[in-house]
C-alpha cells in the first residue's frame, strides 16, 4: 500500500489543481452554497469528517473545497483499477474493501486503516461516509460502526492526541440538476476521549459513539428521518428559492402535509428553453449519451458537473470558430446568447422538476 503513503509533491500538486478546478466548477454549477457551523471545527487534533452521502463524487469535494486542508477520503474499492486508478490515488482517495469485493480482499483493509490511524495521530483529516453507501434519500440512512471504530482505535493508539468525529450534513435542493443550492452544515464535534470507559467493553464504546454520531448528523439535515410525509417534503424542497436559512427550511418541512406541484412554464420561458437547447445541442446530446451509460442515478450530478467543466467551454470555443469561418457577424453575441439561454433553460427545467421524477 506504499502508493497511498506517497508524499511526492506532484501528487499534492495534482490534488490542489483538481480541487481548484472543482471549486471553480461548483461556482458555476450551483446556485449558491451556504455553510453553517464551520466555527465549531477544532483548531487542533485528528478529525474524521463524517458527511452524509447522496451525490456521487461531488460529496467528498464539496467538503474538501470548503474545509481547505488536504483530506484523505475512504472510498469503496470497486471504483479503483483501470485508467482512473492513479487519478483517484493522486486525489488522496483510498479504497475500503467490503465482503462484496471478495472475502480475501478484506485483508487489504489492515494497511489502509493503519494509514488512517497514522494520519489521525498526526492531526490530519480523514473523510469517511459513515452511512456506508450512496443513496438518493434526503434523510439519514443507518450509520455503520466503521468511523466510530476507527476513531476509538486511533484515540487509544495516540492517547496524547485529541481525536474528533465531525458530523456533517450536505443538503441539496436538487441533486440531479445544475443550479441547485446547498446547505453545508457542520455539527458539534464528538471528542472521542469523552467516550473511553475502561469499565465498558470496546463494542459498547463504539456503539455509544455511533449513536451519538447519528444524533448529531441528523441535526445537520433538513430531513433527519424517514417518515410518511417524505414525498410531500421532497416536493417542497424542489420548490425552495434558496433564500431560506437552514432553520427556516427545517422548521417549514415539519409543517408540510401536502404535495406542492411545480408551476407550468409560460410561452416566453418555453421559447428561451428551446433556444438554449438548439444553441447547445451538441453538448446536451453528448451529456445525455454519457448519462445513458450510467446505471446509478446518484452519479448523474457528477457527470453533468464534469461535462459542464470540460465540454461547455470547448463547445463555446468551437461555436466561435464555426461562426467566424462562416463569416457570421457578431459571433461573440451568438456565444453569449448560447450561455444565457442555456442558463434560462436550466432554471426552467428546475422549475418543472419535482419529486415525482425521483
């Protein structure tokens, strides 16, 4: 596992470059990102960042971009291998093996976890998605013991270091489409030393940490739990403006009792949407083609973000070249119209988007 221990400057530079590209991409892809509770983060100590996991590769970078430090993220092992293996490794993503990856592969976790213990002992951040799976539910899925066990083990290995778990909620108004808004919420840190009790079996200590993490992560989400009003609550989330505060959204969702239909587009909005489609047709066709190859809808947002970052500027550059070659005047105006109508088209798509499509 020496690859994961590499501290070569080129790897750190690659990580910083990718994180910077994602940060720029987020600026254009999302309507806004509001952060709550960052002042709660401990100034010193090893931290396990524990966000919920609803949106593919976007989730780790949402936290990574805002947190700022170089974060090592534990990721499911089946995405490693092939052409992207080195890229994932350079982005400080390391694999975690599960039984579904083969029983014999589980022994690889020993060196992976040793690396994480070492990082935590040095006061470095490690990111773990404690739900243990990706999903499209707004509410929290059952928390696994993995992050709690790692935190407790690291604390016992490095008793002079303070180890924390940071509960984090990533709340998306729309996880599949661009121009949604996010509330990124940091909860109250869990100081692991406070959960060490020599009179309790270790499994009980781990369960106590996990139970506390569950409570604190739920406080970071608009919708903490599954309930019979979830479908109605989803429809209200899809119709939020983005100007509401975290507490306002959380409180309003507790009062929801009916389904909120999205409004119909007027004729002018439909015309602009169609213009945005025509002026960006090659980009949209390629993106839809890529999406058709993806079975897991949790990755739709990631695919759209990546296509937007790399393909949209390319298409607009090609559009300038085509219009200049055809001696069409005002080529820059045509490109500007392409950008504006695409923006309007996406706003319109989000207006008609509702939880019936989830």
